[in-house]
């Protein structure tokens, strides 16, 4: 009876790689939590030892207690749903408009020369400057809030799409022309795969700006939403409520950004990039 030692070694190596992959799947998110958890525990310890009274910056235990109180009363769910609806609607509108105009400007030189200078000038306008104009045009209800968020999302998506199309390697396009690809086939088989990585990045940047713009939007006479919680906490002198709203903003922002990453991952498996190998 003989034993194939190389085969056994290969089986052990495969088992070790599978175990390492499972460990990495759980270790990477845990590593990302290390810094905020360490900071929270450190501040909790500082307040507990009496080195700070924690009045202006409450300890994490008090912030967590505030979140639980809001959750038990049902207020937290109402505010989160209102903010999620505004960000979601504004994000969709901003992505659609930014993708269409960015694609037109990137693909068509005349449109770029006509549209891009105006878009770049509008991009320099601070978000808060749009507030009185949107209130005058659209009122203080949901339409003006969603429009403001859509403006914030529009610009990074527009720039990402246009820049990605303009940066496509000319030699790749020439190969498509050699094979006599139609306009639609050129877009589907060459331009779209080349643009997709930068497009995903622009979506993530746009989503981040959407979360920032929703705060300005909810300053416009909102009676619910996480931005309203911030204003209410500031007016009533409740720093724990302010920090609770900030923490929830951070959690929701990270979760929605992660959803974009997960949704885009199957479309980007063809990439042989440095980050895809875990080198970063």
C-alpha cells in the first residue's frame, strides 16, 4: 500500500487556505472597528475616572442610553425612515441625471464644450446657498429637500462618468473600430467595462455627499429626520442626542456605502488590481 504524500500536502494546503480565507472574512471588519471602539472605550474611561465631567462630550454609555430611549419611544425609527427616504430619493435622481449628462459630455465633444463650463461653475456653489432658492421655488416640504440632496449627488457622478469616458485608452477604442463594432456594441463591450470602476467610485462619493446634504436639507423646516434630531438637541442643550444622531448617521452611511460595494463586486471581478489582491 502506498500513500501519495504530494496529494496529502496539497489537500492540507487547500484546507489552510480555506481556513485563512474564512478568518480574513471576519478579521477585516473587526479590524475596521478597532479604532472607533478603542476611542469610545478610552473616552468612557476618562469620564469614569473623573478626568472630564462629560457634560459637553458625553461618554459612549450615555449616548447609547439616549439611542435606546429614542428606539423604545419609536422616535428613532421614524427619524431614520424619514432620512433614508430623502437620501434614497435624492440619490436616485442625482445618479440618473449625473450619469446621463456625464455620458453625453464625455462621449460628445460639442456637448462637453457647451455643458461642462456651466456645470463646473454650479459645482462651486456651497450647498447651503441652494436652500433659500429651493424653498422659494419648491416650498419647505419634501420636494425641496430631495432636490437639494439630488444636487449634491449629481456633481460627483457627472464628473466621474465624464472623466472615466475621456480616460478610456484610445487604442482599445481603435480595436473596436477595427472590428467594426456598432455604436451600441462599442459602448456595451468597450466603454462600459472601462468606465465601470470609476463609476462605482463616483457613486460612493455621491452617496457620501448625499448624506452630508441631507443635514442641510433637514434644516429646512423638517419635523422629522436625523437632521431634525441634531437641531432639536442643539436647541434644547442635549449633547448626548446630538452625538447619538451623528453616530447613527455614521452607521447608516457606512452600511449604504457597503451595499454599493457588494452590489458592484460581481461586475468588477475581471479586474486584476492591486487592491483586489488584498495588498492594501
